[in-house]
C-alpha cells in the first residue's frame, strides 16, 4: 500500500499521513489537491510526498482527487519547504500562500431532513420527541419545512435563508431528536472558472452589405421600389411591375406614389400605364434600408466581425441595441457561430494603453544598464548564473526605465518577469507604465482584487499566457513557468514584510525574491532612493552589486519643450547630457514649530507653509500635504481630569473620524459613538487632540475657500479602484491640493506638483524601536521627492518640533550618505541589525497574567539552549510588555533574541500555543 504525506490548511507544523486507495493511485501526483477526512471534518489537502511505509498504524484513505492538474509543481513544493523551515512556520499555511484565495472550499456540515413528528401544541413552545427540551418559537418547524421542501442544505445556506437567527442551537436539538441528520462536507471553492458564450463570425467584411440586404424584412413596397429603381430610366408597366414584385393589389404602388418616390404616366386606352422613378439613388437606398432594417443588420454584423476578443451576446446587444431573437436568427441562418468557452476575468482588459517607445538613456542610466544587461543574458544561458543588484537612485532619476528595459530583455528571451510595488496605491501608475510598453502582456495581482480575478490570473499564469505580473508582495507566488526577473521597487518599504496571521510565515518579499531567483537562475533588482540599511550593508559586503543614479531627470528635451509651450511657462531645468535634461532635487525648508508657537501661531500650518500654499494656488499649480497618521485625532482626552479614551479591547487610544463622527480603534477595528461627557468626571471639556487628514482638509477650506482639495487615505480609498480614481482626478487637474498619509510618499510621479508640505515631520522619531529613525528618514526623503519633478520645479516645507535632530537634518539635505554614517554607528554600538540578527517572540493571551508568565518561561528555556550550544554571541532582551500592550482583548509581552543566527537555536525550542516568532522583525512595537 502507498501512502501520501498531505499538508492541510491548519496551523500545525507537520504533514498528515493517508493511505491511497487503489482506484485513485494512477491519478495522484506530487502537488495534487485532494479531499480527506481530518477529525470529523472534511478538508482539502495537497500531497507533498509519497512513501511505501507509514509510522502510523491506522491511516484514513484519501477520499477524492479534486483537480486533475496538480496545484503545485516540484519547484513550488521546494518553496513551501523553504518557507516553513526558514520562518519556522506551519507547513499547511505555507502551501496555501501559493494558492489563489478561494481555490479550495471550506469544511462545513450539510443537513438532511429525516422525519417530522413534533408534538402538537402551540408553536411558541414545542417539546422535541425523545428529549425534555422545549423549543421556543416557530424556528424548528420552519427549519424542518425548509429542509423537507428544498432538500439537503449546508449550514451557510441555512444561515442565508434564516438571517440573524441562532439556528445552530435549533439544528443541534433537531439532530439530537433524530428529525434531521448532518454530515461533514467540503464546500465548493469560492473561486471557479467562468464560462460564457462568444459570437464568432462565419462571414467576411466584403459580404456584410449583401448579407444585410438578404436579412432585411421582405416588404412589397420595398421590393417594388427596388425593381423600379433597377430599371433606371426605362419605363415599366404598372401591371408588370406589380406582378414582378409579387403584389396582389395596387396598395404598395399607391404608397410609393404618396411618398413621392415614383410617378405613373397614363397611356392610350388598352395599354398599361407606365411607372417611373422620381427619387434619387440615395433616397432609394435610405428608404430601402429603413423599411427592411438593413442598417441594424449592417451595424450588427460589423460589430461582430470587429470585436477582439469575440464579443458575448450580451455585449453585442448592449453595443448595437439588437434583440436576442435577432442574434438567434443569425445563428439559425449560419452567419455566426455561438461557442461556449472560458471567460477570463481581467481588470486591465477594458483599459486602453497607448504604446510608448523607450527614450534614450542618460550616461548614468547607460552605465547601470551596461551592468544589468550582461547578467540578464548570462542567466538566460545558464540557470546557475543568478545575479542581484541594488539600484540606488534619487527620486526621479530614471529607475523605472531601467526596470522596463530589463523586462523587455527577459521577454525577448521567452521568460517572464514580476514587478513588485509596496502598496496598492502605487499599482495604477506602475501598471500603466508597464502596459504602455508591453500592451496585452501584463496582469495585476494584489490582495484586494476580486477572488475570481485572482483565480483567473493564477490559472493564466500557470498556462503561460502572462508575461509580466505587476503587484504587491503576494504577486511573488504567481506560478509563472520560466521566471527570469524580479523587481522590488521602493525595496525599503515595510509593506514587503508579511505580518503574522493563522500561522502564516512572516516572510520578507526581499528574501523570498532572492531565494526564488537563486533557484530559477534569474536576476533580482532592488530599487530605492532610500535603500533599507540592511540592503545597503549587503552591498558594501559585495553580496549585492551596488548601482547608482545620482541625478534627477526632468525629462527629454523635446517632451519638456512641448510641456512648457502647452503650459505657457519657462521650464526650470539644468543643462543635461545628450537628450535628457536634469533638475536639482527640490530645496527643503525646515520650520521650527516651537518658534511658531512662541510667536503666537498655534495653527497646524506654519506661516511659511501657508504662504507657499497661497503662492501655488495663485500660480494655478498643485501641492501635496503629508500627514503621517489617519483620522481626526491621535487621541481623545478630558481637559479637566486628563482621562484618555481607550479601546476596551486593546488599551490603545481611540481615534476620532469626522466623516461619520465615530471613534475607532486602528488595531482591532472596534468603533463607538463620540462621548458628550467625560466617562470619568462627567466634564463636557472632552476634546480631540491632534490632526488627521479630515481636519487638515477642513482647515484648508477655511483658509483657502477657492482651493479644490482631495483626500487620499484608507478611509477615502477603501477599495482598489478608488486608488485609480483619486490618482487620475489629481493628474487630470481636478484638485489643487492632495492631502494624504504615507501612501502619497511612495513612488508617485506627478509633474505639476511644485510644493510638498509635511505637517508633522518628526512624528515617529520617539517610538521605542531601533528602526524608528530610519523609517522617518525614508518617509521624509520619499515625500520630498514628489516635489519638483516637472517643468515648474518645486520646494518642500518640513514642519517639526525637533529641527536639530540628525534625521530631520539629513532628510532636509537629501543626504542619504550622512544619514547612513550616523545611523550605522548607532546600530553597531548597540549590536542591532545589520550587525546582528534579531528574532522577536510575542506572547499573546486574554488572561492579563499569562503573557508575562509565558515570556519568563520561554526566556528560561532559551537561556538553557544558549548555554547548551555555547552560543556566546547570542543574548536576550526582555521579556517586557509590548509597546501596544493589548490588541483585540489579548495582552502582549515580548522577548528579543539577538545574535548571529537566532533561527538555529529557535528550531530546538518547543513552541507553545500563544507564542509567535518573527525572524528579522521590521519593528518591535
């Protein structure tokens, strides 16, 4: 007997052994998706290994093969094992990372009607047979009637049929009474292929007019007019004409006479009267087309033959106004063929992208390209020749053009590429640029796409129908058959780190991309204006090839001239190399908000920022304002007793949102109404301290009534398409000032923005996290790079209460080297990454005492392991309470392990429920 080691989507770090029935053995392969029984429930699983023996004395059988094509290939299974081992994660969730959402159904129960012998009595209280339980209300009877009439139903179906009712209890009672029975089932997957009809033409373009005439309605007066017109100026007898047209009386002729299309000439007695054409050829054609319906048929046939891909019947009806019967008539007459086929869901298919030609490279770009191109060609010739580059280019230096050239080279080799961006907000602009260069070959992948579209993209990629994938970190798992290039733009961004959820590995996209390119023999390009300090350090150690683009490119000479003429301005640029024109990075003004307060200005805007905004509005230009937080206020507090309103489940301050006047917790999502009085002292002097995008927007409207403002944050862009719409509105000039949170600092290219204001530049500097300064520097440098990218130049205003802080000073000078010099010395002195690695353990429980106890126990176990393996370079920090001490009713403590490679020791540690391990954490809050 053969056995299969199967991974289930449960947070357990092991596979489960099942035996293979003889009838299934020929069909099962590595990576096959199967149905098995786990406990008392049905579960989907993926086969990772086969064996001829089992250590388990009694095994359950594999019940069913769910998909004839394996869900994972050999490379994907290797990746699953690497994820599990590298990040000490459960094997099952690692498998499901590689599958599209909704690919497998959930375990559930199906209920069947057995019998109905409820005792007589009022429906409000009935005794179930065989039990002493009294059932209150009519729900049991309604459930039984529903199952009797509709047949077996799953629990989710019953919940939809009986919304907001506690049916689980009643179902359990009815099952105990033997009136219904239930069985474990696996629900159908949420993501399935979509099929539909498409209309294919069986005619050519030059047949359309003739077919339209034949398809038209046959009416006697039209036939008669066509007959008379064909005779041109030759006389035709009235009786002969009527007979040839098949008319039984003179009614068709009389209609033509009344319309002035023909006239009848009397002849001598005993001879036929003669009929002559009165209308012009154009008038005849118009009348015939209108009477017979030729026009609608011609329009219909032209739409069918021009549609690419072939149109569906509903699309044809919408576009032409044709009825369903008309399309059926075309099919009956053999003019078209309607085929049932797969319909691919793709949010890019309805967008138009104008193809663009690559611009000439600047000398700096050419030097970079001369390093990358040979590596791409070597990797294509030899799969063992992988390469890794760190492309450090100031904002606007032309990194994207290097990315596009690399993609073009890989596509020419017959391979595929993945282009990652950190946020969904950046996807629209990136997709547009890539699609303009590689029209029809690009797909988009991110976590907020509809389940059906994610599934279709995954299937198309597996079939080899996609060449380039643009998306966020989950795009890395797209099953491209011959992946030759991965690009991480804004590689420093924290969004590339996967946070913990249900045992999933807390992987970093940078490390995962490195592993994938090593295995596939491809090229990895990491790009940023502010590289992550770890990446910079690896480049200094020659683990990455360091490439530099030090100059900002405004554009190419001809394009700049066109933009300046169109805007009626003189372009502000510096002489450039060859065709390209360069511009300096924007000047940055640091405003000391303490001085503003001393001089009586308590507004959120300094006088300089207010004046700069006024100048931008007067000149008809655009501005961006960054606020590094969300909502109306950081916290709500009482000015009499000092009480701070906190989330009851998280012990973190509630945030006020003006748009619905609610208080929300940004950790667990809990919400409540704003209080009118302090819950502690009943004072009415409870106020909202701080400012969010909503309050900034309102303040701007009061200050500049003529200004058109636009907000871009997670409240205003809660769905993916909203990011496209907000960005396009700003690009189209529908707003003068864009107000946003961190997402507006990342990678956007907005040439008409001449002012960037940072309302609170130092926010985050004081957080108890060794990466706090790096994050603030990256944010400020990135957002400063949004200004002055076009013909009008620009400036930046940073408002801060810590103007002398080295982070603020380095950001104001666009001085990455100066920042690194100070920051690297600080990290080295304290033994933090990149000099030593960190692992973070978080202990999370609803009992307030248990996290501390568990953290102390873990620290004791780890210290024993350090001693046993003589790991003198490894040390512990803590345990201590987390900065966010409670989230969603769970109290949290943490422990940091610092050393050359904490994973080696943590593999020996027995992990208890409630413990979470994060290797190389991006923060320790």
